[in-house]
C-alpha cells in the first residue's frame, strides 16, 4: 500500500461516495443498497472476529488472505444483488392485487390481471433470468480489464480496501473498525428492539414521532429514528442527501398543498387522494418524469461516451501496433501490472463453455418465463436474449468508465416497448416482466465485471471468482424469495399509510400503463408538470456535466429528488442526519473519520436490518407490542 494509510482510506471513501451518489436510488421501501466495498469490510470484520476468538481459545488457524476476502465479497455481492435487483419492491410487486387497486380499478389501461407473490414462481423467475447474465461477457473479460484497462471505480476501491486490510497497518486499522462496527451494530439492534415496545398499533411509536410539530408530521416531515436511513445517509454524499431534502420540501412542502387546494378544478372532489386521477397521480407521474429525464440523459451520455472511448482505444492500439511490439510494450508496464495480468489470464475460461452455457440457459428461460407468465409471449423473450449481449456489453463498458450501472434504465426501455407490444389486454404484465428480464441480465454481467476487476487487483483466481459468483447467485435466488415472503406476510407491505409503502411498485405499474395508454392515463394538467420536471432533470444534468467545478457541484440530483415525491420527507430527514453526523465526525476527529465512518454506518444499517428478522417472526405469531405511543393535539 502507499505511504499513508489514512490518505488511502480517504481516497477509498471518496470513490465510494462517488459510487453511491451515482447509483440508482430505486430500492424497495425500508431497504438500502450497500456498495461492494462495504461487503468487503463486513466480510473482513466477521472472519477476523471469528479467527481472533479461535486464537484466544488456543485453536490454530490459517491466515486469512486477501484472496479469501475477495471471494467472500464476491459471493455476498452476488447474493444480495438478486435481492436488491430482483424486483421485490418494484416490477414484481407491481403485479399483485393491492398495487392494482391502489393504482385505481377504473384507471384506463390498468387491466385486472394480477399475480400474488409466491415463493415458487418468484424463485423460478430469478433462476431463469439471473444465471443467463453470468455467461454473456465472460469471453470479454480480457478485452475489458487488460486491453482497455477500464477502471471500474467500485471494483478498484474494493480491491484497494481489501489489499489495505491484509497488511500490518491494515490489521491494526481493522481492529479499530471491528470495535466500531460491533459497538454501533449493538446500539442499532438494541435501539430497534426498544422502539418495538411502543409500536403496538397503527401510527404508533418513535417512527411516528412529530419532531417538528403535528402539522409538519401530517405532511411527512419528521425524524423517524431509523438507523438504516441514518447509516445510508452517512454513506451517501452530502449532495445526494440534500437533493432528497429539496425534493421533499418542493413536493410535500409546496406542490401537494397547492394542488390539494385545487380540488374540484384539477380533479373531482369525490375522488380520494390515493386515486391516480387525484393527488396521487401527480405524485407518481411527476416522480416518473424526473426518473426518466435523469435516466434517459445518462443512458444516452454513457452510450455516446462508451462509443467515443472505444473508437479512441482502437485508434491508440492501431498506432501502438505500428510502432512498438507486444513484448516491448509488456516490458514497459509496471512489474505489478504484468504479474496481475499473468495471474488473471493464467486460468482460461473456454469461450465454447460460455457460449454453450448462454444458449442452454436462454432456452430454459425462454421456456420457463411464458409458463410462469402466460401474458409474456415466448418470442418477446427470444428478442430480449438476442439483444442481451450488446446491451450487457454497453452497460458493462459504461460502468467501467463511469461506475454507473444503467441496468434500471435498460429495464425501463424494455418495460415501455413490451407494454406497447402487449397491448391493452396483456401489456401491463408483459412490460413489468420484460423489465425484470432485461434488468437482471444487464445488471448481473456488469456486477461480474466489477468483481473481475477486484479479483485482478487482488491476484484472485478468475475461475474461483466466476464459481463464487454462481454460488452467490444461487443462494440469492433461493434466500431472497423466502426472506421477502416472510417480510410480506409479517408486515403490511404496500400500505401507503404504513411503514413499508413500496412506492416503486406503483411507479412501475404506472409506467407500464403509460406504455399501453400513452398520455391519456395522466390526470388534468399533469402532462404539463411532467414535461417541466423532465426538462428540469435534463437541464440539471447538462449543467453538472458542462460546468462541474462551479455551478455544477451545487446542482441537485433529479433521481434523488424523485423519491420523496412519492414516499414523503421523513427518510430524507434521516439521511440528512447521517450527513450531519459525518460532518461533525470530520470536524471533531478528522484523522480517523475516513477510517471509522464506513464501519459505523455499516453497523447502524446491519443492526437495524437484523432486528427485522425477530420482528417478522413476532408478527407472524401475532405477538404485538404492549404499548402504543401516539401524539395528539390539545383540544
């Protein structure tokens, strides 16, 4: 490692923050995504704690190496990727009856075809889609990582972090991180356990604490004491968190009260606010406009950037081939780079194996998906898998350059196309399922390349990486539906007034309806507002790209602003509290901030997340909290 461990860790933190602020914020309500460097940290913490306990018990253990740390991280990322990107809070949940009713039974294009969540068909769908993505880009790993030398910032940051752990200084650093992680993990778990006792009814407990008064609470402005969101706010950049808060103030603080006052003029007074022809329609479709504006702009930018970069790389390679031999060029490389390349290329993965695996898995998927969803024609899936190699290459190449995984945007394009092809009878289901097929394919191949980059920098066997990715994917495809079904049965998932609103299920179903019906699905004057926010989203990205050092660094992220439009402002406040903690830590303990903050944030997220398991079991057995703490106005 370098001369200063703190400087390296600060660089890693900057890379990680950049990764988060560019990442998709589309996640199921109540969950937060973790970058791969966080799983590397958690893997090291857990294994190092276990080996220390064995050493104290006088049990001889073999040293924990960086290759093993990389394998654990790869398996963990593959496992949670299927949970995070499997659509349990978005396109798959958008198929159930509750989402259909919330969108509006009388909404044009909202066909009454529904499919309730089930362990069997969800597991089969994940297995039939996620494994195909593993075989697409394996033959191109040398081109992407060795020849084009794509950086893959997340993969590189993870590798630097892992390499730093397995040095003498890294071991001392890791002990501090282990202590910090365990302390805040315990605090977060015990705090969640304590809160449970006061949540014995609807709108009860600390999660409904009217921090800024009851009027602000009714407009979703309150701190709900969620350690998950606080921890996520510590990981995300300050600009992301402030963008969330700006979106909350603009929507719930200004727009929705004004539009609510236009009841009877813009929408009928008889309709409830939850109707898509009422206030909720403005919430959802304006949020969609922001998401699409941001997504389509970045989608076009990455494609243009990738095409330009590929052309420039090809020209440089042609010029080098005329002026210098391969052997001489290899001698000019740094010794570490030569060794990494030799280790990375020493284990060949046959092209015929990857191609035959892709064809076999595609055939299984083409057969299985129409069986699970009769509304999806088999030739839709064939077209998807014919386009998948090109789409996966574009996404993986763009991720290597910019660290932006555009799988969600590829999925949205597929959603609109298949919804239009499916027509009014089957378009909604076809669009939602097609979105999941393309998104899982494109996302898996990009994640695999990120992990290959980590393995390349940590001298880890590529075959082991691929095998571990397959094992992690298999575990995720089995565990994710089981975990979701436990969660789905224990809590009122999708209740707009509950703790787990699942807003993206409504958003994705409305996207499919928009693909079928067109603009006729929008409420009065909603199209004008959508066009305005779509233009704002594009303009914000243009300003950020063309003037990044001055005005651009203060421009909010439209993708982040879109989330509170549907969910509310409470979690934006939680995230900003996380930013406040980071700022205070850097002010008071600047030397160790970059070292300890990732561990503290991970501990808060994991402790709160672990409490969900016992609370789900208690809910399944109808065990309710003994106290209901509510706040009421004084008469």
